[in-house]
C-alpha cells in the first residue's frame, strides 16, 4: 500500500531486482515460523485473517 492507503501498482517482474537494497528492514528465519497441526474451526481462524 502507498502512504495514502491505496494499493501499489504491479512492477515488472525480473530475476534481477530493479532496486538496490542497502539495508533490509527486517529478516526472517525458519525458527520464527510456527506450524499448527491440529484441527481448528475455519470460522475461528478466518476471523483472525484479513479478507481476501
């Protein structure tokens, strides 16, 4: 999203990044992920996720 709340348009896709990233804003590693492997009612999870 842009600063005014509008969605950003699509950028061309390429295996080479069009932007030089000097310093990443954040990083993620697999230890930061949780996998839940038990049944949960769809409505309970759906209420926690954004639409779409």
